[in-house]
C-alpha cells in the first residue's frame, strides 16, 4: 500500500548558484510546486521521477513552480530568482527543507507531498550505470568508472551517502515534519498513486524515461557482500516500504 507521512553525497553536483543550480547532470527531471493543485512533487534520484515530472508537466498550471530541466522547468526557471532566498539548494532534487524561505511556509505545510521510491537494490544498479557515462569531475563518478559494481556498492563513501538520504529526507520540511506525505512505490505505481490521482482529479501512465543502460534484473549484479551493503545502508527504506532483494 502507499505510504503517507541536506543533500550530502549520493547525487553528485557540479556547480551551484545562490538560487537555481546551473548544472542539471545530463538528465531530465524536475521538482514541482503547485499552489493551485496543492501538491509538491519531490524527485528522489533514479526512482522514475523523470517520467513523473514529464507527466505532471504536461498538465501543469500556469503558476506552477518547477526546478529542473524539463522543457517547462527551463522556461520557468527565472521565477525562482524573484522569490526570497531559499534555505537550501534549489535544483531538481531539492527537499522540502531546501525550498523553505522561497516557498511560503503555509503552502508547504498544507500541500500534499509526493515522491516516488524504488527498490534500493534496483536503484543502486541504475545509479552506478548512470555515473559511469558521466563526464564531469566528482569522486562518485571517478569511483564508478574505476571499479566494478561490487567495489562501488561496498565502498564506504557509497554506503554512507545512501544511509544519509532515506526517502523521508526529501519530504521532510524545515520544521522536521513529513506533513501529508505520499510515497509511491515505482513497482506498484498504479495502486500507490491512486490517492494522488484522486487529489489531482485525473490520472496518467508512467512510461520509462531517462533509463540507464543495464540489465532489467538487478540480482545478477550482486554478491553476498554487496547485497548486505545495500541492506545496511538503506535499512530504513527497506523496512518502511517492504522491499526485499528477491521480490515476490
């Protein structure tokens, strides 16, 4: 069933401005703040958020705020510069705490907060393959390119970065509250998204977008030590969303 309820190292960042990050990491996605529809979509990396952002953008309201590099987000980027300074970094993977200050507190408190989550073992495989084709300088990019998957997953920097950013990080606001949070499991999108569809008054499909080049079955990438590394680093999300290495 659907679950309701500072960026450190998992997702590399190349450059920043006071408000909107100049670099968008060669992928298409967006955070969306919709005052009239009363929701905020936060994009957790490598969870299917690009497809979600594009689907929501196709039905966007005129006053929706967007962060990222989808077509409408690019056109509306300047709107953020007219807002007060944000508490954190404004980019496509911002958390609710990051946008505090720029977005009014009462809007954040009242909005339905929505994000996608994904089986952590599957997600880390996609992250690794995404890093291996990047060209910007960053320790995680260098690590992914210089080692095999097992070495990457079991490396202390990967494990600590994963542990630092559970799903709740993205929907927790500056007061420490998750508010009205809806976590939609990518693997159960049709069922978990029903409360969001009811809120919106319309439905949409979630086609694949921004997919990494990798085998569909993540289990073949792992051995015992790497399975345990993800289990330990992502213990909170595994327990909260009922994930297993071997799905049903």
